C-alpha cells in the first residue's frame, strides 16, 4: 500500500507540469497558431518562480512571477508572429533558445540554493482514502488548477460562443475575418493564455517537482507537451490522459534504475521521448482522427490587408 501510494504521488508530480503546458498549447493551436517555444516559456517561468519565491519568502508570489515570466515570453512571440507576421516555426524555436539562455543567466546566482516549496492543501477525510487519497486530495494548488483547466478549457471550447469563435479562427481565418471577427486579437489572447500556462508549468517544476534551481531543468518537457497536443487530437480530456501516461513512463525510468535493471541508464532516460515517438507514429496511422480535429490554419500567419 505504501509503495502504491508513493508511486501514484510520483506519477501525479511528474504529469502535472506536462498537463499544464499541454492545455495552454492546445488553446494556442486551436486558434491556428503553432508556438514551438513552450520549452523556453516553461524554463523562464521556472526561474522567475524560484527567484521570486526565494526572495520574498512567499511561494504564491513565486507562482505569480512564473505566470508573468511565461506571459512576457508569449507576448514577445505574439508581437513577432501576429504583429510582424514572422514565421511561427522559426520564431518558436528562437523563443526556446532564448528562454534557455536567459534562464541560465538569471538563475546563475541561485544554483545550489534550496528554494521555497509550495505547500500542499490537505482535504480532510478525503486525503485518508487508501492509495488515491494522498495522491489526489493532498496536493498543492497547481495540481488542482491543472484539473480545473482541463474541465474549464473543455467547457470553453465546446460550450461557449467564444470557444466557437476560437475554433472558427483556427479552422478558417479568412472566413472568420469576413464575418467581422478580429483574427489576430483572438489569437493574441490564445497565445497569452498558453504563455501563462507554460509559466505555471515552470513554477511547478521549480517549487514542487525539484525544490532547487537547476539549469535546463525542463529537460525537454516542453517538447513532450507539444507532442501531447497532437497525441490528444486537440481535445482537453485526451490531453489529461496522455499527460498521465507520459508521466507514468517518466517515473518508470526512475524505478527501473532504482531496482537495478540491467538496462543502460541512457536508454532508460530516453524512455519518455521514445514513448513520444511511438505515440506519434500510431496517431499518424489514423488519418481520419487527425484530419477531423487538426485546425486547418495551424501555423499560417494572417495579414488582413493581403
């Protein structure tokens, strides 16, 4: 029972940052924008959270700083891709590189310094349920925010007028513009939302997952989050399932190493990325699902005057 409890807690901890980043990127891509800079926004959110919480002594100020860091990075991306119609693929890659370099510079003074850990919110009685109680009802606020985001984003996309407009912009921005909708404004809000979610994901990494600042601590999780959006076929519920599947694979490598399996450690470390590739291969074989849910204008810039 203790092992199962510890295993579930580990899986939840490993999956939550993936889920936060994936939900944000899902909204961005539903609007027709492809932001490959998730990794850069996450790492900036992580270093801003760590620095702000350590300096102020308040972890919730750290969360706000992480959100602000991700927001500013996404604002830069929006200025270049929506304002100047720059190539979204190249801009996203540049954003990731910028984030990794900038975070290393900001976080240099904090290397090796213990940070402020985000406290858990113990829900009485429910947290005492065997196995699942501690893993679900004794978690920090970011875990509950991630779950609420899955429900809220699903409701927003498929039950509200604004969600319909967002999907319409992603499907055919020319038609949406002809109907009088401001395409770039809709996309701007989507990009900013994605940046805030990526910042929250980074906050989780530096204040829950690892209570230390480590350079490049995202370790490719932003790219896994991007793959999760495709894996989920741009559906929030599937994104949650995918995040916990990938989180389980991530934890499996640590347990395998601890158990002393006769497998090279490098191969075990590559397991999450191997699982990502395999999942994308299987998804690509089902073209009907991909064709139905993929935003038709994904990655295409919109300039009203052209």
